[in-house]
C-alpha cells in the first residue's frame, strides 16, 4: 500500500505574561516608568538623592539554591537575592472591552481577555502627528506616503499608573477604514517616536467590513499604512490565510497480506505529517477479504493499540461504526496501551473497508520531532491472527517560548556615580528575559536553556545561578519547564521570574560622555532560548532570541529648579431625564466622557418627554505642585467663567448654577459670590446674546441629590444656540488662602437642560416616512472653565505669580433617534460539536440574532413569517426538532450539490416594554443534521441566513410605528433567496446573514452507492437526491447510479440490481430484522432507454417483482426487450477484465419518464434505489434512494388586495394587471 504525507506550516500562538520584578530604591525611576510592581512599596516615595549604601539593591533574606555548575575562573556565579513576601490577596484581572471613535479617524475597539489587565483599567488613544514619525517609516519602506498613514498612541492606565502593559495578548480592531480589494494594509509598531518601526502581522484584513485586527501585548505607537496593491496577486489576510500545502509525497510501505486477507492502518488522506499534542489525528483501520468463496465468520476483530505514554484515552464516539459489517466496539486498556477493539459481522470475499478513528497525542507532553507508533492487528473470532501487524508512525511537533525585545527609557544616575561620573562598584541592575508564552497543548516538555550575552565591562553578581560558557562568551542557566513562567513559588517565597533574571554589576563604567537624556549609554543583554536535556542543548527548536535594554546617563550640572506650578482639570456629565427631572436609566451617578442616546416618538405630543441635562463641574481636580509654604495664606484661585456646549440638534431650555457639597455657612458665602452671574447663548457662528442677567443659584449636598425641578430658569427663542456661557460677577469667584481653596474649589457646577429641536424632529420624521433608520448626532460637545491662579513660584518670591488658564478637555456626545426596531446577527453560524465527522454522525449548528427596541413609546413588533434558511451539502439531512421548529422543509437541488432547508421557529421572544429606554433580546436557533453516505472524504461548507416579511419601518394611519430593520443585503449563494424562499419581505433588499461554517468528513472506506435524479432537460450538475417541486406527470427524467470506490482495493467483480418504482413497492435488501420495509412509491417511472457503458453489460427483466433479494436476483433476465416500458428490473454486470480503481466512480444513466396518469395527486412521490453484490449474490448492499415528486402548476388563484395593517380595508372592483415581458412586445393579462 501507499501512504501519503503532506507538509504543512507550523504556527505559533503566543501570549504575553507580564511579571513582577525585584528592584532597588535607587532604581525606582525606571521601575515606575515601566509599571513593574516594586516589592517594597515604602521605597517608592524615596528620592534618588537620598544617601544610599554602596549596593543599590538591598540584601534580601537568604533563600539558598544549589549551584547548578561550578563557576569558571574570574566569573562570579551565584543565586540572586530575593525579597521574601507574605502572600497577599490575589489581584483581580477581569476582561476589558472598549470602543472609541477617533475624531477624523477610525473606530478603535479594544478586547482584552480575563487576566490581561488589573481591575479599573482604562485606555487613552491619541492620534499621532504623522510628520513626527514619517522619516522612520519611510526608512523602512520608501513607497509609504504620508496620507496613507494612520498613527495611534495607546496608553492603558489606572487611577495612579499610566502605560500599563497587558499580561497577555489582547485584540485591537480598527473599523471604518477605507479598504477595498485594491488596497493592502501594513502595520508597524514604534516603542516611541524615536524607535525603529517593527513590522507586525495582521490577524484580520476584511475589505467587506472595512476593518483590520491585530494582537499584541506591547503598546505604544502603532502605525497603519493603507496603500494600493502593487499587483493583482497581492494577498491580504481575509480573517485566515492558509499557506499552500506542499505536493503529496508518496512513500512505499511493505505489504502485510496473506493469500485471502489484508489489513493495515494509515493516516487519512490530506492530513498533516506532524501533530501537536491534543490535535485531532484521523487514521483508518483497514481490512480486505479476497476470493469468491472466502468467508470470515462473524466475530473477527481488529485491535488498534495506542501507547499510553503518547496518546490520550480514546472514546467510543471517536470511532466510526456506521458501516453495515460493524458488530461491536470496545475500548480496553493494558499496562502499556489503550486498545480499540472493532468486531465485525460475517465478511465475504470482495469486502474492502476502512474504519476512521480519531486519536490525540497527549497535550503538552510530546517532544518536538518525536515519533509515536500505532499498531493494528487482525484476528478471527477464535483469536487467531490473520495478518501481520501493521503500524503507523505519528510524528509529533511542539514549540517553545519566544523572547521579547524590551527597550526602556533613559534613567539618570546620581548617587550611583562618583565625582568623575564613573559608576560605583556594587551598582546592581536586573535584566529580565521576558517571553511570549506557548499554548499548553503545544508546549514542548523539555527544560529550557537560557543564554545571556552581557554588555562589555559589566559583571554577573555572585551566587546568582548563572554559568559562564567560554566558547561563546555567554552565561547560561538551565530552567525546569514548570518554572519557565511568572507564577509565584510559595515554597521558596519568590516569583519564577527569578530564573530568567540576570543581575549585573555596572561598577567601573565611565558615564562622563553620556551627559544628557538623549546621549545615554545603552546596557543591553541579549537572550536566547533552546530546549535542553541532561545538560545538552537540543537544536531542533530555536534558538529564539530577544533582549532587555536599559540606557543610563548623568547630568554634570544640577538642573535649575522648576518652581511651583498649578495643574487642574474639569468634568462634564450628561444624563437623559424625563419631565420630572429624573434620569431615564435610573442612575444618578456622574459619568464624564460619555455617549448618550436620546429617543423621541413619531407622535409629536411626546417630543419633550426625554431631555438632556448637561452639567459642568467647573473644577474637577486642582493642585499646586512644588508649592511653597510661604504663600499658603495669600495664594489665590479665581474661577472666572464657564461654558457648556450642547448638541446642534438640541436647544437650551433651562439653566441654573449649583453649589454642591459645602456646609451651610460656606454655601451661603458662595451663593453671594455667584449672585448676578450672567448667561449668554452662543450660536454656531460665534454670535453671543445675553439670555439671563441673573442666573439662579441652587444649593445641594451632592450631584446625585440634584435631580429635581428647583431653581431652574426657563429660556425661550433659543433654537440657534449651541453653547451657554456663564460669566461670574466681579471678574470671578476668588478663593483666598490654602484652606478656603481646598474647601470650595470643587463646589461650582454649571447646569443646562436641553430639549430636541422641532427641526430635528422633522428631519427624523422624514426619515421614518421614507422607511429609513432615523438617527442624527454623533457630535462631540465640549465644555470649559477659565481660572486664574496666583502663587509664589519660588520660595524666595515676594510677589505672587499670576497664571490664567482655560481647560476644554471634558466632552459628551449626543445621538438622537426616533423609535425604531432592528434585528442584527449576534452570533454567526457555528458548528458546536467539532470540526471532523464520520458518516451517521450528528453535526450541531447554532446561531443567534439580537432584536433591539430603541425607544420606549410603544410595544416591540413581532417578526412576521420568520424563517431560518440553511444551504447544506446534499448528504446532510436535518433532524426534525419539534421543540424548536414548528416545520422544517427541504428543497433539494436548490444549488448544484446543495439543498435548501427552511426552518420555521416554533416561538420567538421580542423585547418587552418595561420602562427602559431601549431593550435587547436574543434568540438562539439550534438545529442538528445527520451525515449520510452521500458525502465523500472532504471539506464542506454550510451557509445560513434569516428573513421575515415586516422588515420595513413605517407608521400606520393611527400613528403607530411598525416594522423591524435588517442589516444585510443578499448576495452570493443567497442572491435570490428572497424570491426563492418562503418570505416576501416588505424590503426585498434586506435580510440577516449568519454567514457560514465548514467541516471535514471522514467516512468509512467502503464502496459507496448512491442513486441520483434530474430532469432530462437539465445539465448533469443538477443531479441530486430529489427533483424537488420541478416535475409533473409525463416529464422525462434521468436516473444516475453512482458507485464510489472509497475502499482500499480495485473492484473487479460487481453486479447491480435496480428495481424500478411501483405503487406498493418495498426495499430491495432486508434490514437487520430480516424485513423488507415499504419504499413508499405512489406511481411508476417507466424505463425509456439506458446509456451505453464500456464497463458494464445490461440485462432486463419484465417479471413481476418478488418479495426477497435472492428471488429477484434469480428471475428471468434478457440482454434486450422489445418494450422498455415493460421492464420492472435492471441488472448491470461489470465486464470481465474491467475494474473500478480505488478512488474512482462508476456511473450508469437510465432515461425514464413519470407516468402520464392524471390520477396521481399533487405531492405524490416515487422512490428508486439499487443494490450491489461483490460475491455473485452471496450478500447485497442497498444504495441510498432517490425521490421524484409530482407538482402541478397552480391555477385559478384568487388575488385579494387589502390594507397590510387593517384587513378590513379592501379594494373592491379593482383590476389587477399582470404584465409579462416577451421579445418585442409586452403582453397584458387582466
């Protein structure tokens, strides 16, 4: 026999795991910049200028480790010091998702899995001026143009810490890009604006959805270049790009056959030549019986043995039992092996079969390039071995970690250098090999050797476990695989980062020439990693390389002091409120930088039901850095004015000022200071108009308590204003002295209530009237406050420095909608129970849609006549599920080789009207299919979509809104579904696309027999298991008999028996109970002729059909008949010397006709099949049957036109005109 091997591309999935680092107080500067947790938090606030001992890193409690290798001469090697820590409460690392619409840029979506970031993480994404990095990008690719570059700077932060890196890879998606099939996208990563760009891979490049996705665990600046493709052959990753497979390599195997029996085990065709642990491996357990008189009695069995040291225990579901000769399956164990025991029924000469079996190597426990042997044995029922053992070697593959390249910012050394700027002896710095982890299934089980090449002039700290290798001038350490991680060792009370840390003494290095931050000296350790066994490096993986770089510099002159400086910020909040001033969502919690959705009703009476409350906290944060105590009693903070921007689709309706959070005396004083505040309305052109000369003042305990109707001033004629400015009297409210500033600085709030303009309502109404989604907005509205701060800049000052400033960093965004409903795909079609299947397996499909009710003015609408469509290969049969679907219809031959399944759900849920502004509800559809023998070995695709009739929005005569929008346009395989399916949607251009999912079939390797049918007038591509509703009485049809030789040997002896349909017919071959079940035909399809075939001789019988297979096999046969319509049975015999080779098909075509009998009812069916024998009639196998249905054209149809919302409205006496286009004229039929 031959075994086929294929080469495939190995891929590596990497995940970054960040780790804690032990460092010293003298180096807290770089530790803070990189956000590496410091073991001694109390040291964080100490100045680097404080006196320190000669050694920067304080000695840690001794935790002794045995020295791995004796140190070489002149090289110090010992265990690094660690700081013992008490176990602390586990920090929470929840998942994190965020979507940000960049102004004049893409929408950026961040998706971080659980474990990537600490709780409370936020992200700030800023667009970078392309000019600042263009030269660096152009140096990498001279074809890059400035206008093609989108540059973004990512900062992940918590309340007290910025530039936090994720502990594992996260996903970034850029949407709304200008992508097409004629563009390509290239991604670069720049650690900073001066760093060399590194090209990164895209995970997704989708021109249809206009998005790209990439994954990373290191964040700073990313530059995306979208440019025209250079040639038509440029390939971008459309979600997944599969590398080309190498040509199959044929390998001859020695035969293990006897005279009458043969057995073997081999990999399934098209599979890989190497496998990771846990990866599915499909093999075939093959047996062949030759000889016309050979019989192997029932009870013969094969044993497939899997070594326990290499393979997972197989399950019965991983063995295909869907072949006629199967009797029993058992999974056994010995001391060394798992055994799959397959027992057969009686096997006759001519049997050639292979049983597919799925097995798995042990996850994370197989060594790269190792070989693992599966053994097959064949025994008769008495336990006598019938063939020699057959083996199949499975080659394993595994991988190791890849190392990161870490560049840190420059750090100034002060106390660590002497007067000549030479680093003092005993100045220790840790250099760490950071890595991208490996999926546990693919992780090579061997230990790792980590090499480190250290900078010239540095020395490895004594007793830190590193060994010097003079041949390569490197240090190394052998690390157990289970320690190559960032976990905490509670026994040794240290993190496993210890093993990947090399501590260097920088003492003696002259930094006098490195006297500025941009003239720093780089200290870089180059790391590499490979597997190691018993101290010997293994070269089958790696070396994977990375580095850790730290630059240092000195300042020869003491920098001049900067003096005191104020820093401050503002906050703008927005809430959607009702007529009673209460928040629609029920929450009074202040949220800034927020998107707010306001929904209005088509009924204008409800126009002002929902309003927007904009609130500006004039000062959200204020502090004076490097403050001088001398001015604490006289420093001043003056809040001069504030401004609140509102949506251009909204008009200001009410205003007030609030004094929040002060005691009674201070609140009274503040109110006096604010009394007389003027308010101005500002138009979009900048015109300023006085709208109030005495803004009311409201006093309250907190923002949360301020949702009331008190102290509001109502405005009029304000439709043209987009901003409201509050100007405080006497030049502003001045707070004097540290105490008053700290008490009152956060007390002033500017409050504006806006309501939707009538012009906005009219625009949205026109959209609804045009059956369009009614939405306006997505505009950003800012706010600002102006202040003056007066303070001593330096301690010796005698006059206050005055600094005026305005802040405009706070914003909100309004989106205004008229109530609508829409349905979107929420989960695409997926196969939930695997990717590889056997014959008779069940394939389980699942998909989900989301129904959104946007607005709370009326009940949600139920989708009318909702149907789910599945386009499946001919050979997948739906399993009726009456709990989920009230009906399932199969339209066979809808597309070549594909059937259309129409499933109508039994019930669906819609969003409730529960007081919420909007409500979503999801519906899940699960449907199972059975794999039949019609499917050969190969990969197949299932498609799915959904439609309902009321998918156009509108308003009925009573003002009630109706209809549910859909978001997809039919195309491709679904281009005609809205004409061919069971729906006639109001908007025939929209449906819901669930996309597709693929799977692979590995059927038993046996002879497969199938009957197919088509109309004689159709091309061969239309052969299918059924004619569907295309045929009627008198139509001519073609039957095709298909013999697929999927066995292990050529077929050289074959007879086929076909019994034509007749009313009351039955199966050709009996079932396991010895019964011949009814076939179910209602009419005949008489034979007209049979096509000549070079491989077969034909014989005909006009005898009546008998009850049993053997009786029909032995009726009177003739090579010709005078009247083909009298033929009841056909026999085809493979000619002597002819064969059907392995992997080839044989076809026989007969021409028949549906009997022209008017008594046949609409929907009546006739079924046809055939049976074959390989041993001159000793045993028969029956093929899958085919179906012919009679369908009559519909006539005398009554057409009635009624109002779609009220069927009592009808058009009496109307004339229906049907037009039919024919060449050169139009025929009108009334």
